[in-house]
C-alpha cells in the first residue's frame, strides 16, 4: 500500500513508523526539513520538504498513485485543503484528516455537511479522543491506563501494584488456580522501567505496573483481587474548561448516574463559554493552582481531579496540590512523553498522552480490515492488537501452546462468535476468531506475519 503522511511531528512520525514497519510504501511530507530528515534517517520512508496542501508537493510525493493520504499537520486548514487537493486533482481513494477546532467538527458532523463538498473519509479529533480516554480513566479510577477491545466486552487495565496487594509474590500460574473462573490475564509487567511479557512462573511485586486483559464483566472482581477499589466516581473536579474539559463535563452530565462535576478555568472567555455550554455543572473562573479556589470547588470531598489545561507542568502541579488537599485520585493530560517518568514520584495516579490516543485512533481507522484495533502502550514500548484470524494464518486451527509466538507476545482474550473467552494453552484458534494480542514493539512484525494482516486495510 502506498501512503502519504502529511506532518512529520510526533503523530505523523509514529504513524510512519507503524506503516513502514509493515513494508508499506510511505512518503512523509512536512514544511520543516529537519522533521523530514529525522523521519528519513530513522525510518524506511521517503521524505518531501514542502507545504502538504500544494499540488506540486503532493505530486512529488506520489499522490497520483497513492492509496491513502493522512493529513496530520498542526493546521486544521492545511489538513482540509490537503484532502481536497488529494481528492480533486489526484483522486486519492482514502483521506484521513486530523482536525482540532470545535467549529469545524460541529459543521462536519451536522446534517448540512456534504461529503462531496469536503471529501474527508475519516475525521480524527485529538480533543474528542482525549476526552474519551479521560472518561475511560474515570470509569476505572484505580487504573492508570484503560482501553476497550472486542466491542467493549474486554478491557486492558493498567494497575500499579501496592504493598498491600493480596496477590504479591504469587506466581501467575497460581492465580489461575486460585481464581479459576476469573476471565483475566496479566499480559505485561513494567518493573524498574522495563516492560516485558511475563512467563507463568513470574511473580508480581510491589511497585510493578501490570497490564491486565480482562472481560468487562470481571473488571470489579479483578480490581478487588489486585487490591484496588472500584468505587464509582460521584464528585469530579475538572481543571481546564477548553475543548477537552468541556467535552468531558458534557459527557458526565449526560450519564444516567448522577456525577457532580465542577470546572475551574483560568481564562475568563473560555470559562464563560464553558458555563454557557453546560447545564448542571458549576464553572469557577480562576487558577487551578490556587489552594483557596480548589477548596471552594470541594477538592477534599472530590473522588477525582482531572487536569486538562494546555500546559503540562500546570496539570502536574495542580494534581499534586489537589492530592495534598485530600483528593484521592488524580488524572493529568501530558503532551511531553519525557515527563511521564515523573508521574510516580509525584504521586499522580494516571495520565493521558494525546499523541498516543490520536495515533491509536488513526491506526484503528486505517486498519479496519482484519486488524480492528491497535493500542500503543507507554512510549511506543508495546502494542495491543485486536485482529480477526484468517484461514491462511499460521495460527488458524492450532492450539495456542503450539503457535510459535515470540517471547514478548501473549494472547489476552479470544472472541469466538459473540462470546469472549479467556485463552488457555489448549484452546484452538479457529478461522474467524478475533484475538487480542499483547506484543512488545520489536515483536509486532512477527505477530502481523502470524495474523497475515499487514496487506489488508480497506
């Protein structure tokens, strides 16, 4: 498949890394020659320096015979014009655009929108993706990472192991014996900064970060077994009333179960816009770092604080202050992945990386053939892949124990028909089954070979 990726920032680079690693013909376009050089030096891609919306630049990038164009520059307008040019001049079959502005999104999703007037096949909104990720974090308050698979019937939970965890120093194979009906598997462990796929004899220790693939119905029991509370959130304080904070607040208002939310926003105009757009949520104008304002918002009685301003350091410091004032749970928005190592020392419970959520969303849309979902863990350390098993796959018709998986790969869940099952060594993987697989990044190409999916996108 021939793909043109417009924008060589973190999102564009990660998409290029994934697609080029699957032996696709990838060309990266960016107006910054340094970013283009970084992509061509580190990845098996071609690079073009220039403005992505210019027809001559797209022509040089090979748009005349491209299968797909992904417009992920920092400018909404450039992304839209790029898709229009790709459609009108080069007839590129599939066009994906990243759009941030709420005004554009409202217009695109309205009844007045005509796709033949603005030919974008898939719109990716980082703000909406981040808001959805935040809501998932709030749904499992004791997990630092949450992602859904198999149509919401399975979840990936990231849980930090505490000193009082009931199953510390217990080999994983014994967990299966002790909780035989529990549909959950530990697929990844991060210990002392290193992420690995555990063996059955490996034990869980305090301060480990465990990634667990679990049936959605068994989430409460899993959290209890690993010593975590699954108490539902009833009071939430949102720091930041921009697009992300406003979207989360609106979603909380629409929940069937009443959630009392308060929003703190420093910018008066943004605060007024948030107040106008919300019905039951109180909006406070002021600095989220102000202890008095946090107290006025009832931070000591809140179940969680969600810090989603556009400044990473403000989010982190606000979370620390909120916890010092008695809030038990903090979730922060972090754009700079180098800051994530500070989360544990600062006592921050969970973070959301908007680039990772955007990359996962784009991959999910471009791989909606046999691969139905891809979720990137950490700083691209591993992936969780949801895919349908083909009749030509080396996995088809074989027990899981006989499949030649690399050491960094584990099967977390299997869906047969409409039933989600916990995988066992004797389980036979059949054609048409959907599997959820944890794979360390170096082992992803081998997983794709086993699934035989890298050529089937749309």
